[in-house]
C-alpha cells in the first residue's frame, strides 16, 4: 500500500437539503477497499458554523483533532475540542462534531476494523429512511434503509 498524503486526498461532500448546518468533507483513504486488513481511517474537514451530523459507527473510533476548534457530542456528553485533542467514541454510540471556531476544523478518526458501517441518527434526506454508509473490500457504498431490521430469507 502506498502512503497517502492528507493534502492529496479527494474529499466527498456531505450536506443535507433538510438542514443547512450539515456540512462535512470527508474521505476514507485507509480501509478494506484500499487493502487494509484490520484498520480504517477517516479524514474530515468542517468549515466554521457547519457540522458532522449525529451518527453511529459499527466500530470504536479514536478521534484526533489536527486543526481548529469545535464541540464533540458523544452519547449524552458534549465537550469542547481543539487541535491536539483525542477522544474515544465507543461502537454504536451516537456522536457528531460542530465547528465552533473561525477556521477549518480538521480531524482524523481511527477505527480498529477495515470493514465498517455508519448509520446517521438524523434524517438527512426527504423520506422515511435512515442514511447508511458501508466500507467493504468492494469500496464505499451509500444506502437509504427503510427499516433497520434483518432481511427475511
């Protein structure tokens, strides 16, 4: 696997037509899709006044704030975060991040699995479904799920 420089990562935008405060640019440069066997990494940026909406991850995540300042909500607790801070998010605990500073908030999240799922706790798009993102060896895929229950075979 080749090294990945953060400044060369092509970021994807996540916004919501239902909420103008939602705005995060992200990428998963390390995951099962890039050849990792047991870990993943998300890099994301949030502009001032924008936020990463509340969501759940299927794996524990360690957040490392590279630049900027904001507030991280993990479960029922909200704390201020700034460059140099670390925070642990347990698997399936709802969490989100708001940029409350005046410069771009840049964060790296480390996961202990190469295959992960993310389910957004907030409605991001019109309709009744929950927004899901899956990272597998085949790549990243996004889904809107109408029911969060096992399919009947």
